[in-house]
C-alpha cells in the first residue's frame, strides 16, 4: 500500500503541514534541523515521495528549470551543468536539460517545449548572435532566465561568462614573451558571441603590438575536424617555415586538438615547429600530446553563478539585469615554447 503524508506525520509524530515543510527545500528552513531529519527519516522508511504535480497545482510552480545547451557532446558543458545542478537541487528545483544542434529553429522549438512543461525559469547556454530578439520577447512575456557562457549586448536577462577578452590578451602576451612575432588566429563561426568577443580581443591586441605580424585569421567549426581542416588550410597557404606562423591561438580546445592532428599529418611538431594555445581548459586538455596550453574558463563556476542568479529571481530576491564576468587563467603547459630557430 502506498504511503501517504498522514502516514509520515504519524510515524514522525508531527502535523501533516510539518511534513510538507520538511520535505520542501524552500520551507524546511522554518523547522529545526532535528524535526526535518525525523520527518525525512520517516518518509524514507515508508517510501513516501511528495507529489510534485499536486504541489505545482497548489503553488503554480513546477519546481523545474529549463537548461538549454547547444551541444552536449562538447566537453565544456558537463561541468557547467554540474555547477547548475549543485545549486538547483538543494533549492528544490529539477534541471530539465535539452540539447539543441539545429540552429535558431531548434532553439525556438526547445523553448516552446519547456514552456509547455511550465518550467519556472531558464538557463540558456546558447551563443548565437541572432537570439537577441528572442531574449527581449521572453522578457516581455515575464519569463525569468539567465544567460551563461556567452556575452549579450543589452540583454534583458542576467549574463554570466568568462573574461574572454582578458584570456585572449593573456594568451597573446604569453606568446609574445616567448618571442613569437608571427601569430595566427583559428576561430569559430562568426555568428557565435564567443567568437565575436575573442576575435575582437585578438584584433585589438594585434593593433597595440605592431611588432607582431598576424599571418592569418581562419574560420571553421569549433570541433577537432574544424581545427584540423583550417590548420591544413593555413599550412597550405604557408608551406615554407619562414612564411608560416610560429604560433596559433584557437577558438577552443577541440579546435586545438584538430590543429595538433594537422601538424602531425604534415610531419611537424608542437611546440618545436609551432606553438598552439587553446581556450576553455576542457576536461583532459592536460592529457593532450603535448599537454595543451590553454585559457582556463571556470566552467563549473559559470554554472553555479548562473543558477544562483536564477534562484534569486525565482525567490524575488533580485538577480536581474546584471552581467557577471568571471576571471580566467592561462594554464601554461607543453604546447607552447619559444619559436624555432
């Protein structure tokens, strides 16, 4: 026989309303820790699970949050999701994660599907530049959301991202200090906000350092295959050692992995023939061969801060209309060295 809230109240020796409070993370703070533990222990012993649907009908809250991710196969997103869950779960919310890989249309479909499920808010990790109109429309409709791992000019929602510009400057300063004067940029699609910010920082740095020659700016998918293809294009354009760059900065670590493959396919070595810097410090970047010098973005902390800001909104404690930029760190490893010769 299925246990009821009254069964739990009887075993725990409390009123049924106390059971409701003890099993709701948002209200259990009103009880003593000992009472909460006693009720939770009774619920476990009886196998009682609160009916979230019924609670939602009473409170007009689903206690769920839609998390929209552009590509779950990208290793940077699991740490972000882990950070999100570490805040949402103790607050009583369930993360409903959806993966979109079909551009703006897939994004709109995902939003509609999650709204049909009456999620209480959104954490949006998408990075397309053409989503701005959608953000303003959602805001006008009263939707609560936070944008994570992207920049968004004049966003109506809070934005949490790493200091991409600062990271790019650190990477280029590192290469210049090593003695590199021919540097190329392998970046992602220009319709991504992360590409726009990092490329702008690269261009600004190069203008401030006329002694460094930018030997090319190559665009491709932020994947190993994309990195391998555009690194091959770079090597085809500069087949002689004297003309090709001695260092490249890539759009992310996956692209750096592909660039390493392209070098090996030509019989070239990193960092002996060319230094490579990645971006993000995704899991296992230190296991590359050679270990990858990369800009570490605090991925899990991005998730933590975005979820914290959303929970503040959902509890009417502020958190709206702000931009939070987290510091990044250049992780110097084996893929960078002084230029050859």
